[in-house]
C-alpha cells in the first residue's frame, strides 16, 4: 500500500515567529555585545514591542497601505487649490507604530540623554525590525530623521526648541515628518545642474521658484531644498540650502503646488511627487553657497537608512524562504534536506551576515564620529557609499533568490514576498545609484584617510588571527597593488578600475569585520559565513555540502 500524500502545502506543525526581535539571534547578539548596559536597558522595551508588531499586525497594514496608495486631492469642492494627500487608514496606523517604536524619541526626545554615544545604533535597531514589515514608510521616516539631523547641526537654539520636540515626540498627532527636495529634471543625481531659484525677501527669508522632480514624502511638515541665489555660480558650488515649513508663521498654508504623485513600482504606501515652487517661503540655512555641503549630512544618513532597509528586506525574505522550506516536503524529504537548497541558503545567509555587520559597523562609526572620533569620521567617508552600494545590490539579489526558493507560492500577492521584491528594487537607485557610489568612494580616497584606516584594520586583523593570517595578508597585498596602479591611470580608466577594486575591498573588509565580531555566541553564523566568503574570494567550488545544523546556525532564527 502506497504512503498517503497529504494534500497541503506545508506540514501541520508549520509556525512562524510572533516576535521578530525574540527570533533574531543575530540582531540580539550584536546589540548585547555592542551597546552599553544603560542603552540596551532603555532600548529593550521598544525592541520587544516593535518586534511583536512587525511579526503580527504590520504585514496586513503594510499590504493594505501598498494596495491603497495615497491619492492627490488637488482642489476642494469649491475649486480652491488645496494640494492635500490622502492616505489609507493603514498608513496612519503604521506611522503610529513607528512613533511608538522609539526610533525618533530615543534620539530626539529632550527627556533622553542627548549625549548618549549609541543614539544611531539605538534608533536603527528598532528601525531594522520595523523595515522587515514596512519599507514604504521607512523612506519618510528616514527623511524625518535626516531633517532632525540638519536642524540639530545647523540651526539656532530657538528653532531647535520649536521643531525638534515634534520629531522626538511620543504622540503621533504631534509628529512633524520631513523631506528632502533635491533632484530636478535637468540633472537627477547631477545636482550641480539644478536650476531652482531663491529670491531674497529680507534677512534669511527667501522665496523659491522652480520645479523639483522627485519629492518623496511630499506631505511633510519640514522640507530641506536646494536652490540658487546667484545663477552665475554654476555647479554644486552655487547651491544654497533652505528650510521650508508647511505652514507660515500666521498659520496659513505655504504655497507648494503638487503637479502629480509618482506611480512607482514599489514603496507605494508613501507619496512621492513632482512639485512647483512658486513663491514658496523658505529660510536660508547656514552660509550662502554651502548648501550641498550641508545637505550631505542628510544624504549620508539617508544612505545608511537605505542600507538598513536593504538588510531588513533581505532578512525578511530569507526568513520567509527558510521557514517555508523547513515545513515543505519535496521529493519525499523536507526541502532543507536537499543539498542544492542548503547550498543556496549558505550563499544567501552568508551574504546577509556580511551585509549585516558591514551596515552596523558603519552605524557605529557614525555614532563615534558624532562623538568626536576623528578616525571614525574619516573612515565613514568611505564606508557610507560602500555600504549603501553593497547592501542595495545584494539586497535585491537575496530577495529574488529567496522568492525562487519558495517556488510559485513566493510569487503570489497574498504573501509578502512580491511586495518586498517591489520595494527592495528602489534601493540601488535611491540616494545615489551604484555608479555614483563608486565615484563617491573614489573621491573619498583622495579627500579622506578612510582607505588608509581601512587597510590598517585589515592588516591588523590578519596579525591578530592565526587561522586566516596568510589569506588576509595575501588579499591585502593584492589590494594595495591595485590601489597603486589605479592612481597612475587617466580619469576614465581610473573610474572603471575603481568599480572592481572597491567590490574586492568591500568583501575583504567584511571578512575582517566577521573575524572581529567572532565570539563563542556568534560562531554559529560567522563561521559558515567566513567559509563562504573565503571560497568566494578564491573562486573555489565547495569541497563538501553544508549540513542542516550548520544552515540553522547560519540563519540564526528561532521561533
């Protein structure tokens, strides 16, 4: 008599996490070993709450907000221009969860210690969990934090006292969200071609005229925009930066006509638009013609948000695929019992671990730089574009491959995978595409000591680790020869060679980061990741199949 085959997709004991923070052993281990006890104690309740929301209610809310995108209400009943953006109620509920997560209040609430040395790591910790279930709104949240950063760094105390409490608030009804109006039709990433004009009214008050091409979170209360006060000064050197507030001092609406909302492939829950600045009131921030330099503080933070979104999407997709394959029978075995499936999880798991530690290392360097560490500031100049580029590209790959590991069911819109796939696709584009990141890394090698510091760390890791010493030193020597060769090339050849140099440098740096983070508690995912990266660097085929227990350790996820 033949065995009866159950007519079901997954086995009866199928179950999923009810709290992403509880389940994520990699995140928990990192925070426990890289945050001081006071910060972790303060953060813990927010991690618990956000982890539970992300694993339960947020999926349904996120999918509703995605399917019911914002709508532009151009005029009211009487024909008056109002330019209001209407959102599905699910979007507002997601915004409340974001505020409750502490990602802003931990950084900007006056009741919390503003001198805390882990502010960015604390904010990104809950953001990482949040973005595992909602990436669309994570963009406006990114913009909001970036606006707070510019206000904190570049505006006077009275303005800080008036505006920052609206970002650090624990009441969603009091929240001011932020935006960055950067790109224009004329240049896109080449902001030196921007043509929006700023006409002086009085003191630091100006009126802006022109069109902004890609305005994400167009409904924001606080907006930073670049414009020209003198058209004769070309390129980025002629740009100044301005703060636009949604409402004027008298409470009336600041004119900011919306041409249309963008119909995007992904991140559809939030509003991106094209806007016309037509006498829009704005305030000059910092010195005239220093606008692009000031804006880079927000851009670099946004690139970190981009990286966190990428590793969050990758993590969620990987977990969806891993959980499914743990309870799926295929060819008379559990799917994970098949060697090719385990080999694919080895690759994807190792890439995620490498991206995870690269991203958190960059966040840590930002914390240190903000607290006066000059070396961290220099290193971050190179690390930020490196991390943004690598995580975005690999995030798309991990999500796509995870979808394939689930077969046809991974392609069905009833589940989260298609939404994650659509959302993650924007990350290699936003905040500077891959080629722009390569050029930024190349500039960083000339304008900072970041490359020297990175190479010193790589060699130092080799000297501290007997097992991989020869391997790392060999790769380090190869990198240094490539670097010396690059500086002898013409500009076009230099740019082309830089792409491949930085790809290699990123992998070696990640390898050394994993060694640096290797502890008894992290060995289950770091050891197989090191083995995979070493094999990848040496272009070798696997000598043996990775075991099921090793895969479970690599994924680092408990239900």
